[in-house]
C-alpha cells in the first residue's frame, strides 16, 4: 500500500486500511483533499493487482 484504483469511474489512491466502528474492514481512499472510507468488499482491485492483494482476497473469501 498505497495503490491507485478506480471507484465509480474516479481514480483514487488507497492510502491505508482500517476497521470501521461497525466491524467492517475499510480502505482509506483519497483524491486530492477529499478522503473517504470504502468497504474492502466493494473496492475494485486494479490490474495488475497491488502488493498484498492476497490479504484482500482472503478477507473477501472469509466474509462470504
């Protein structure tokens, strides 16, 4: 981390990960001065996948 991906047609930088108050794992995303957390289950991975992508996929598998 960090890496760049596209969310709803907008390029964002994923600058970290955190645990939300409701227990979800979220990606900390930034675009300029705008910051937003996006659920890791909803985060599209870029191609090629970033370093550490296996952890994201493992969480997605576990959360099913």
